[in-house]
């Protein structure tokens, strides 16, 4: 079973504050709006709330560009509002996990303002500055948000590195003063009483010395520098130092967002004896419906790929590391639109995906609106979109002659604004999110899909999620049981077991809008069966040897062995 821990047994709910609930009519969600909805979250059953960034920021990348790590963004409220939110959460027995964004800061942060003044400034080395090469950028790296990862600054005739937007200069973690500043600001929030950190692209903080050129692909202006900044040479040293100086002194949960991490690397980051982090967010399963070159090259998900990938991570970290479980977040499209059917079988699909995810080994993360089955949105015009990644990509593709309508199809499938449309509370104007003009338009389907319609309805997605979370509290096997895949080659059914002592869970999900026949493998022996949860009415005495699954049906049986 491994070491027990509260963060393994928890269910996390992610809030994107800008889109959650607005109390002052400015069209932007705020901290008071979150406090107002805490009872809704308590009733849902979640243990931990992860708050996307609420720090002071000019909002070039929706708060992931921080200009003051110890202040609250004015649009969200005041530090007093934040204190009240934390106090109200703790009063209800819920914990708060804050976002930590320290691969980069905002270019409006005081450190950077000082850093760019002159080369001998004591803050110069807080960032990564380099002279140009042959009148061009210091190397050929591409920014994650497209274009060069370098920005020229006239004041000192040098370039600074920004792996994301040019308003997000990368901090120089080689500088011990930078690391100390980060540990100090982490301590500041932990002393205020928070219960953990979700660490933004934390595996980018160590860069290979010399910052070598990436391999340039044909027809591309810039190359990926990822081999030289993902999981870099000093990353474990930095995280162990962070753990020793800060994390080890508090009973908290930590999760590192780590694009490009492998199973073996994740073991090194999350191993109980490694003194680094509790778990990582990896993205391999989020790339299974992308083409070989980029996420915007959309293709249908092959269920066999999903089985192979999830199983690799489930078995790979079993007994040594820990998985974070998610199918959507603030950077990913809505799961019901992406992996199932948001039309005819919308409710069944949302429940099936929730079942599939919550029964895996790891800590489940629910993204706001997922518990009511919120879907992707299709705005008519690119002018309705706000996301910097989406807008940069659109501009770049139009410039090279791609048809706008073709680009819009990719945005409908994969754009980050799918996750950021305001939370759908009820069927009143603006879905009860705001009395003003929302910062991002709502999904027009809010009159049918909203929380008010689902709370208290025994057949709703919200009620189903309540049940999933209750089951986790009642059955230790859901948290600590080992995982094994069944029927690896079945094209439409994802089935697996969890085993703990003499107990077994059988989890069966139909990822298809057609009926599918499940046949229990001969070596899957059991003495008694009990249906724990299903998203259709089921005869509880029906044999599990052969089950004809309806479209997007999910069932979980508890077996004794």
C-alpha cells in the first residue's frame, strides 16, 4: 500500500478565479465570489481547492505573469478578501493550494525593472541576459507561445530569455539570490496558512549551460529548445534544496507541472525517499489526439493509445511515486467535448469519464464546471477569443496562408478559452456569473447546462460526482489499490481492476456511442460481486461474465477474491 498520506486521499478542485464568480459586477471573477460558493464546493465533497494565480499581475498571460508575489491582483480583491477566503475554507475543513509561478516573472516586476537598467545592476543576474549573435538572437529557441524565445532590449543592447510571452522573462535559477527570493516568498504564503503549491512549469527552471541551439526543422524559423531546458541538469538539486529549506517544514501537498517528463523522471521527482515533490502533472495523455508536430493538428483519440499511456503511468509509479489524475484544466479543452460526446450522450459521457478517472490510482483533480458537464465553446469570430496562445497561433497561420475557417476548427477543438468561459451557475443572464459584461463571453448552452439545474437532482452529473467522491472516502482500495489493465486490445472498452488485500474493483467504461460487449477474462476470479456505481439503471444481480454496455456506459463492481 505504501505510505498513507492525506494528499493521496484528497480530491482537488481547480478554480480559475477570473471565470468562477463575480460579486462586484466588473465582469471578472473575484475572491469574494469564491468565498460565496464555498458551500457549493463543500457539498460536492472536495478536500482541496487549487487556486490559479491571484497575485498582482498586468495580465499578459492571465495572471501567470506576476509583478508582485506578495500582493493580490486588484481585479480579484484585497489581501483581506484572501485572508477571509482561507479562513472560511479552513472553517469548512477544506485546504488551499496556491499556484507558484517561478520559472519566470512579469517584466513589470521590480526585479526585472532593475535588471534591465544597466549591466552592473545587482539584479542583472536575476534574469538570463545574452548579447546577440551575428546581429540576431543569442540562439534559435522558439517560445512556447511561438516566435523567438529572446527579446532585444535597447537599454543595454542585449537580449533576455522568455520561454513564454516576452512579458514573462525567465528567472535565472543559477543565481542563489533568486532561489532565496523564491524560498522566502513561498515561506510568506505558508506562514499565512496555505496547504500546498501547484508549481507552474517547474521542470523548466534549470537550463543547460551555454544554452545551445536547438535542432531546426525544415521550413521552421525557430527550433525547440526543450532538450536544453526541460528537466535540466540541476533540476533535482534545486527541488531538493527547496524541499530542505521550505517544503519539509510544513505538512502540505505539492504538485509540479512538468511538460515532457518521463515515467522514470517522474519517479525521481515524486519518490518518497527523494525529498522533492508529492506528484507531477504530466501531459502525455493530453497529446494523444495531436499530430506529430503540434497540438493544433487535431486527430481522433485512439482508445488503445490512451490505455497504453495511462497503464504505463499507473504501473510505472506504482509503489514508488504518485499520479495526479486529470482530463481537463485551465490550459486544456473540456473533457466531455474532447474525449466523448457532448451531444446526444452528454450526461452519460461526463459521468463515464468521471468514473474512469476517479477509479484510477492517484489524486483526482476536478476542473471548475467539469462537475456539471461544461462543454467546449465555438465563438463565431477570432475577435471573441482572449487567449494569447490562440491569438498568436491564429496570426502566425494566417500569415503563411492557412484558411481562417480551418484554423477556427483547431481552436474549437483545442483552444484554451474552451476552459475559461465563465462558470455556469444558473439560467439567468450571464449564467449568474456576473451582473456586468463578462470578460470572456459565455457558452450559450448555459441555459441548459448549469449548477442550479443539477444540484439536488438525483440523476445529474453533479450528484454523480458527489457519489464518486463519497466512494473514495469509504473505500481505501480506490486510493491505495494496485492497478491492472484488462482487454488491452478492445477497441471501445477501457476495463481495469484495482486490488487491495482480498478486495477487487472492476471498472468498465465504454468509450463509444455504440453498444459494446464486455466479457470478463477467465483469469479474473471472484467470490461475490456488488455494484458500487453506474451511469445507467442496472440490474444489480446481472452477471458480470458478459455485459452489453450501452453508449458511454460505465460500471464499477466491488468483488471479493
